[in-house]
């Protein structure tokens, strides 16, 4: 049953289907969908000018308010309303209205992992990425509500990510540059799975090992869903007591996956040890050096990189070059050999980044250069002097035929660029 109610009647446990009405002076249309976990979310919606919301009580965790009971009784008489449990209804809701991949796209998804062009793979990857995010958002909400993690779903998504990366590393990697400030908790799961798959492919690991690494990356922080979300998303520095509580997410993660089909010793190791550090200052056991497995050392690098470069409600993401420099300078904490190889894998300016060039142009990074990490293959699209888009032109910055170089990475919003639209315009036929 769906009910439109004012923000003053919104309660924790209600599932917001959409914003029905907001103040005209907000200047931007607010889109919000998901479970209301605490009063902080209500305060934030109110502060952003939300006046009325559409609530789906089939997906909510609390009863329909008495004033709406008449409509509720009518809804309960419908057979379908009694057939589905809350979890399945939420999953269906997450998939409702999604653009389903075409028959041609589905056929490509079932093909082998033979290499494909960036443009061809990006069409498939962009659809899959959106679908994966919706499913993992629902899964995260389920776990937050006290339900078990759907390990089968995570295994399937991990498999699809790995297959895409094996066909073309850059398509999925580009999508990790898209930011969602409010969706960090589940985006981090997917981004880490993509990044570690790209890294493992670069290192020449087998598909079966890459699959395990991707699944471990998806699950490494799933225990965060069992912590108070106000603590997970706290803007201020954590107190010592709060930090101890956050560290318990490792135990929660183990509890969610232990005994589940498909959970291998490597996956368990990644979950337990991704916060360990080479110098022994990590947790939960203070392991040092080679006491930490290669898989856990890889996970530590990917985890910190994505955490630093991602937008969060309380944090503006760093540019990739700054995150890579952080990993490089902390040789006592992160495996320096693996960090060097990670940098060569991604490049100083990873795919999907926007860079400013010495010829007063902006360019989209399409591919890295293993032999020259600071000189990627790019597509020029913008004139910074006259502030307008120009006819796109591809350029290999390592070519001796010119002296054009990268000055710096830039944030898309610095030039009012919508990165999602830019990617679609340049990579989708």
C-alpha cells in the first residue's frame, strides 16, 4: 500500500518510495528512495525542503498509521499482498521499472570472456552497474534490518563483474569514477570488487582466483550494515569508544558469511585481515609483514583507495593521484611492491578521470599506459579558454608527435560537467 503523507508524519521504519512535494526555493529536485533508518534522515529531508513523501507500507517495517487503515484493509484483501515476504517485495521493488538489457545485450553477457572494445563493453557494463547498485542497496538495507546477507546474489554479481573486467578492464573501471554521496556504503562494495578484479587481472591471476577476490571485496565491509548507521556515517572524528564499536564490523561480517555456500578460506581471510597493516598497527590481530596474505594486502590497498576517492555525506572525495600518493608514502603500512604495481595498473590518472592539458583543453582518460603512467590515452572534448565543448579527438599523450602533457586532474563540477552524461555521450553509440 502506498500513502502520501507530510514530512511531519514520517517515522523510522517507513520505506520512502519517492518525494511527492518539496519547497520551490530548493532549486534542485530531490530524489530519495529507501528505508528511513533513524531521525537524522528525517531531519535531513526536512532541511532539504521536502514537504510530502510517497510511502510504500508493503516495504516498510512499521504498521500503517491508523488514519490510513481503511485503505490498508482494502490492500490486504489483494492476494499478491500476502504472497511475498518483505525481503522479496523489496527486491522486486528495486527491480521494478528498470530498463532491462536487450536480447542482444543478454546474449553478449553469456558469451565468453574474449576481449571486446571499450565502447561495446561499456554499453553492457553501464546497464549492469546500475542494476548491481540497486540490488546491493536493497541487500544492504536487508542486512541493516537484521536479515541475512544474500551470498548467492553477491556471488552472481561478482561473477558478472569479473566477466566484464576480463573482456575489457576499462569499462567497469570507468564507472567507479561516478559518485553517489548518499550511496557510499553499497557503492564501496561494488567499486572494490571492480578495482580488485582489474588489479588481479593486471597481475595475471587466474579467473577462479579473481572471482574469489571479487567476492571477498564485495563482502569485506558488509558488517557495517549491522552497526548503527549514524555511527558509520558520522561526520565528526570518532571517539575511542566509537572506534572500538566500528572495528567490530569485522566480527559482524564473519557472522554474516560463515558457513554460507561459496565462502572460501581466501574470502574469509580478506574479511578478517583487510585492516591489518605491514607495520603491525592494524586490527583485529596486529599482524605484521608476510603474516598478512597477499589477498588481504591487495584488499587493504583497494579499500583505502576507494574510500579516499569516494564522495560521502561527510567527505569530498580526493582526486586519485592524491590517494595513490598516500598509499605510496605509507610504505610501512601498505605493501610497497603491490602499491607500485597498483599504480602501474590504474595509472596516475585512472580511466574515467578528467584531466587538464597544456594546450588549454580538457580530456577524458580512456586507457592507461603501462610504460608511461602519467601519459594516458585520452579523448579531448572541452576548450578551457573559451569554456565550451569541442569536437572530440583522441590522443595518445605518450606519442612523440606532440608535446601535450597533463597539468592536473580536475573535478567535473569545476567546469559544470555531468560525468555520467559525458560518459554516455562519448562511449555509447
